[in-house]
């Protein structure tokens, strides 16, 4: 789970590609690539950001490709994305 790449639905429905640090029943604690590296090395000065689990989606190259090549201001196809879940060991 730690380090998994996900897509978070942020303010104003904007997507952010982030890495999972940890999670609980309600929240997934996410960090940017740089913050994730700082957390791993113990250099981080702040904690990861908690997102409601309903706003965290599995990373999908096909959907993200649409966002990268899409028209500025186009809607994010959240309905095509799958909610992220913790994989059982």
C-alpha cells in the first residue's frame, strides 16, 4: 500500500497524482513525490494530507491520458475511475 500511485479529487474537482503514505477507515494520507521521499528519509517537516477515501481513485493510464491530452477546463471523467482500495496481503 505505501507508495501506491493514486489520483485524488482535490478542491474544485481538480485531479492530483499522489502517493499513498498510509490510511485508516475514513482517510487516505497522501503525498507528492517530493514529500513522499522526504517522509521516507525522515526529513519531512509536515505530515501527508488526509483525503476522504471516497475522493481517492486507482491510477489508470487510460483515464490520465485523457486528462493530459484533454482540452483545458474539460471535465474529469470521475465516473470512469475506480475507487482506490487497500489490497489485502
